[in-house]
């Protein structure tokens, strides 16, 4: 059959790889460039399992990069890079005072965020070099990342065998599949920390519209640890039950917004844990890009890039100012190891930690 190939036409999904530099330890970092048959492209590096770029089409069919990050490894190795695109573990979000007790043994973790433990510690899963290999996926391409976190690493008990698969579908979806097993009782809460900007960085995220499928959120104390209350969103700036501009209420006089410098909170998903349900939807009117998030997790942390302050310059010389990106981090509740009423994050030997999140990229005319 004759085939007039143009650059606009679907191509074969494929993965290529190249060196992304060398860590101070001498370890080589590899970048995998995953392309689906629509031409959507996602780059992932073994360091931190970081998604360094991800393209999605706008309403004119133009694919542009919609995540924050850096052009090279040096960018990611700078001090204070706020988890751009990274895998987060062993525990995404905060554990109060860096302490928890399992079977009457108290474990102590690094304090790396205003008196608390955040995102796995000083060298969390965002800063380790994962092993990667391409795996079979009939409807696109898939990359499997594995990491063995040794017993005691960052203070956590148990050898934790971790596997994360990024599956880029030909239907412009990204499925992230997390799995872990341990040989000693421990706690686990894995997530992905991409900062999305559906305008492709042409403006900040305040004009994005957002829906979060949650009637309750978790209010926090001044150090961003949940108080334990599940507070109704109704009548508060945290009500995103219907599509609403991210910026609509973000500057309201509200103690919770003051604590977070904006939205940096965990919403309790209406559908609960276990099966894949809609967690959130975002829409950026100028580009027409939409993003839907489905997850098996019970909650989602919505973070509006409040701590970005213009000190980091990213890909193509873009300065990352306050609210340049929107994080939609699916997860269990923060501080669950210390809050028995929250869904458990414990993992026992013989059990399997399993979690899935799917990002669906689309357009609305
Ligand atoms: C998470 C936290 C925020 C902030 C960012 C990284 O989303 O909830 O408070 O620490 O990571 O800057």
C-alpha cells in the first residue's frame, strides 16, 4: 500500500536512550525518550525517575512541553530543587517531627521541612539513580524503573523493593504503576511530583481551571501537618467540586491559605481508595489543553507552586516564579503513620503495595 508519509502522520511508538551525564558518585544517568504513535513525547531520566519533559497537543494540534524541569543534569543537582518531575518515596508528603512507631519501635527520620520530614528525607527516591528498562506494552511504550531501598535507608525499616512503570499510551495517556514489597514492617506512600503548566509556560497556572473530586480536605497546622479533621470544602476557597479558576479564591483571607502560601493541601477523594476513579481535572482555556487524573489512591495533594520564587531558571531559560506550575500528587494522607484514623500506609512482609495513577491529556475546543 502506498503511504505518503508527512511529519504530521502517526509514527511507530518507540523508546530511545542516551546519556544525561554523570553523578558526582560516578554513576551514569540515562535519559529515555518515549514517543507514542501520535508523536507525544516523554523524557525520563534514571536520576530520581524524573520526567524531564512531556509534550501534549493544544487545540491546533501543536505538541509542546507542559512540565517544569531543566535542560541538563546540573540543573537537577542544584540545592533546593523542589522535586521537579520526580518520583517521591519512601513517603510522599510529611511525617510530623520525623517520627513514627511500628510495633513499639520508634523510627526517626530526617527533619527537612519546618520541623517535619518531607518527601522521603535528605536523599529520597527523587535523588537516587534508578535502574531502567523498556518493557512490552502493546498500545504504546513502557519503561520500568526499579530501586532497592536498603533497610534503614533514610531511617525507614525494611529492605523495600520498589518498581515504578511509566506507560505512555497511544491514546495520549500516562499510566504510572507503583509496586513495592518489604521484608520488615514499614510505611510507604509513593507519588510523582510533576509540575504541570498546560499553557506550556506561556503564563502561570492561576488561569487554569480545576476540578477536584472531593467534598473534604485536610486542614493543616502552621507546619503543614494535618490536624486530623476532614473539613467540608463547601463555602471555603477549597471548593473545587465544580471547575473553577485556580486563581479565583487563592488570595482570599483564610488561615489555611496563609499556612500554605496558597493551595498546598490534601483533598480527600470522594471515591476512596482501591479502584481507579477520577480525582481531578484541569483545563487551560488559551491552549485548550485538558488534563484528567485518575487514581487508586484515597487523596490528592494540590500544590500551586507557592514556594517557587524566581531563583530557578529552567528549560529554555524560563524563570520559575510563584505559581508557574501545578502539582497533582496522588497519595495517601500526610502523616498517616501518626494518625490512626487515616487510611493505613503500613506495609508488612508478604504484602504488596500497589498503586496506580493515570494522567489523560486532551483538548477542549
Ligand atoms: C510538596 C509539598 C510542598 C512543597 C513542595 C516542594 O508538594 O506539599 O509544601 O514542599 O512539595 O516544594
